């Protein structure tokens, strides 16, 4: 049994001394041959207790460990591969088909709970650092404190002191205490004007260990950290737990200052920290003040995109929080999408935009509104610059599918703007067209360029047939390229889930009965869609255009082999599962 960096686990099947080759059955490449030289450099022989060997010989036991003893499985990986980061453990288990990506999060959470209490396993604060198997239980003795005393890396100092804090050890040795206070003072001094998030963590840890004020001037440090220029960027860099700890520290020691900084700059708090700040204000009985501040900002139309995003995410809370109407909040959230942003503000904009991609969320919001407010929101979306034309019509289509009466309120109601102005096709056909463009750009056009180069080398271009033919071909290829690029810009891929089946049109299946009694069924999809076996026809086909907007019971005249035939529409439905699978590709 062996392992190779590229191919993973393998079983040596044959060694050929004459040709000096070794044949190995790798997991995803059976019968792979390597030269002796390469095999000696790249292969690692694995023992019987290696996790990959056990997976090969005892798959049921490994499966049992994955379900019932995740910590044992992680220990097994560490013993097999040494001390490695968490991401590497995940890769090993995934490539060996032991844990899937979907199962990884609950697997690691269960394993971590147990491993944290194991004194012989060291889980670092940073995910990029290796998880270590120790040969003996770590002791926080004089040697440990002397090593801390010599440490000058601020990240390492914080890691070590945070680790000590988690053990809940009561320090009685005054020298040990002074070492911690001095090292944390060193971190604060080196980071309070740069990496302020580290200074905050050091401050909280120093307070926990009862630092003497001769080492750290807490009042002076806090005064710097809660100044707006430092507090706002620093709090966005902290972890969720660190934000909660810092706010609690301010509450306990600098109550008035904490309240002033939070409410004065409430509209500037970044989204990454806003949820924790609001939870903190609620937990300290300041919900009414918090709601009043939100209402003030919304009424004055000064609510930040961060606050609007939080409100969109917590729309249900608005019934118990008198911060303003849902209509006003959603209107301002749409307006917030129109301005050009970057960094955290851009991320927040994208999160707001993502809400409007969720049909269930849109329904939940519209249910809060009356008919006039829904119509106004639709018009605000229609005039908004926060989406491109295709995305905007997609949002409007979702709204109209939920409340069909809204269709009459659109600027182009007579034409059902959502599905008529925009050109649509299935994701299957869209990907096929995109693949055609890729092949053209990466294979066909470069090959043609080589042909032109070869033909040019033949001499006189005026009499050079190969050169002229290659140039003519190049012209046709470039025209095809422009055509494909134009199509892929103007046509939008869709799964047709937003289309209703109240009348014949895109995204519907129409069942027709001929006067003779024969029954035929057609599925109308997008521009580039057709499949004879499933009855799929393009919305641009003559048949689809003749059926467009017809309803159940209508009689239509359709082209026949020799003369037109009369059909009755006996049913109009949504897509079948087979057609949905076809669309997905």
C-alpha cells in the first residue's frame, strides 16, 4: 500500500524489473505506471495502521468512526500524516471519500468538542496553523512563562495568553502575573495605532488577568480605542466573541463612554459588527433607545446600507420594534443599491441584492404591504439603477408571479414586461452556447491563426490559395465570435421557475386535442431550446407564437402537412420533472 502526492492512495500491483516500471492501482486511476526512479522519489509506503490502509481494508470500521467517534478519526489522520492544519485534514478525508463536503461541518464540530478537552491535542486559534498531537500534557510551568517572556511576536503572545485564559487557571505566582501583564502591555503599545483589533484583545485579556495599572494605563488606552477613527474599523476586524467581550468590558468599566460611542456612531457601524452591537444593547436593556435611534435614522433617510441590510434580514422583528414601516425600509434598501460602493459597503449592497433574489423573502415582505405600497415598490424597482436590466426584470417577475395584479402597474404592462422584453433560454442551452464560444476562442481561432502563419510561409500572398482560404475562414470565425458574444450578452439563462401557467407561453406545457381526437403536448421554453423527444419547442418558433397567450378551451389553427389543422387547448400546466432535469443539463 502506498500514497502519492497527486494520485493519493494506491495499491502496488506489479513490478517489472526488465522495463523498470511499477504498476499501481490508484483510487481514481487504476493501472497507472511509473518508472522506478519517479516512484522512488514520489511514493510513500504506508503501514497497516495508516488511515488510508484502514479505509482500504476496513471501510465499515472507518465509516463507523466517522459517524460515532469523529475525534478518533481526526487523531488517526494526525498519527498518519503528522501535525497538519485543519484544511489539510478536511482534504485528506474528502479525497479518501470518508467525509463529504456537506457532512464536514457537523463532523468537525462534534470532533472539536471532544478534542478540546484532550490535554494531548492542541488546537490552534488560527486555522492555518497545524493541529498538534503532544507527547505529554502541556503544563503552564516556569519554562512556559519564561518562553512567553521572551516572545516578541504579538500574534503569538495573544495566542498563548488566550490559551492560558481558556484553561481557567488561577494564577498565584506574582512573577508569572507580571510576565503576562508586561507582554500584553507590549502588544498594546505595538498595535494601538495600527492593528487596533489586537490591542483590544490584549486589553480584554489583561483585564481578565487583573493587570496592574503600572503596566497598562487602561483609561488612556480605552480613550484611544473608542475614538471614532479607531473604534469603527477595529470593531469590524474583531471576531464575534471578541466584539461581545469588548462591549461587555466597556459596559462594566466605561458605561457612559460605551453608550456614547455606540449611539453617536450607530449609523456607521459595519454590518459585520452591527448584529453583535444590537444584541448587546438589547441584553443591557437599551432596546427602546436602539429602536428610537433606528427610527430617527430611517425617518431622516440617513439609515446606512448596513442598518438597512440588518433590518431586511430581521424583517419579522419590526412588528415588536417600532422603527418604521416595512414599506419605508424596503424603499430605502432599494435606493441604497444605486450608489457606487467598494469594500464592506459593496459587500453589504450585494447582501441586500441577494434578498431580492429570494422569492420566499419577497413574498414575506410583500405580505406586510397593502396593494398601493406593493405597486409603488414595483415602480421603485423598475426605475432603480441598483440592478442591470436583466436582474431588475427578474426581481419584478418574482413580484408579479406572487401578486399578478401588479402586472398592470408596470410601464409596459400591455406586453408583460417581465417575460417579453428580456430574451430567455434554459441554463442548459445557455451553457452549450457559452461552451461553443469557449471552443471558438481557445481552439478554433488559434488553430486558424496557425494555418495563416503556415500559409504565409508559402510565398506570394496574391497567388497563395491556402492563405486566402485561411483568411476567409478567419473572417467567418470572427463574425461567429461576435454573434455568440452578442447572444450571450442579450439572452439570460433561467430555470423558468418564475413563470406562471395561467396561459400559454414560456415555461408552460400545452396539451392540444385535434379534431380527429389525437392528443399532442408541447413545452414552450426559451429561444435556443428544442428537444423533439420531450416535446420542447423554442418560444420563437412559429408554433409557440401561435399558441402565445391562449388559454384552456381556446381553439387554435396550426399548420399541418398539407393544410392547417384545428386544435383545442385542453390543458396548460407547468414543467414536468423530466423537462426540469433537461433544463438543468
